[in-house]
C-alpha cells in the first residue's frame, strides 16, 4: 500500500521500530505479516489517501 498523509501527524510502530510522519509525507506499507500500529498524535484528524495493490484472493489487510 502507498499511503499519503494529507493532514495530521502519525506514529507508526512495528516491533521496536518507530517512525513519525507529518502532513504531506508518504510511506509504503507492506502486508508481510508483522503486527504494526498507527496512531494519530496530532491535534487534528489525520487524513490519509491509500492505494492498495493486490492479487485476486489475496487480502490487503488481516483482522485479528
């Protein structure tokens, strides 16, 4: 998935790795099975645009 953060501030945690993103930045998110958490740490609602590429029958997210 390609994620563009149009507004807000995010904290992205995957294991021991923590990254911070602010408005007008983008990131690539892969579904490699590792749990990760995204938290809005700003004072405004976060606005994200997400483009997901996948194959038929392959999930883009996994709900636990």
